């Protein structure tokens, strides 16, 4: 059981930022539709033992 927990923890840490920082997509202006998004997004892991 401890091995499974350790493996899960390693996979979780390895997945954080695996492909670098986020890059916004290039805007496409050929559709004629204009849309603006704003706000924040937070992702995290919390818990206690």
C-alpha cells in the first residue's frame, strides 16, 4: 500500500508543469465573432494525513 501511495505521489509531482508554462492560443480573426474571457483558475491538492 505504501508503494502505491508513493507511486501516486511521484506521478502527481511529475505531472505538474510537465510541458512548460501555459501558452495562450493565437487569436483567430477570420470568423468575425468577438469574445473576451477574463477571470482566474486555480488548481491544487489539499488534504491531511
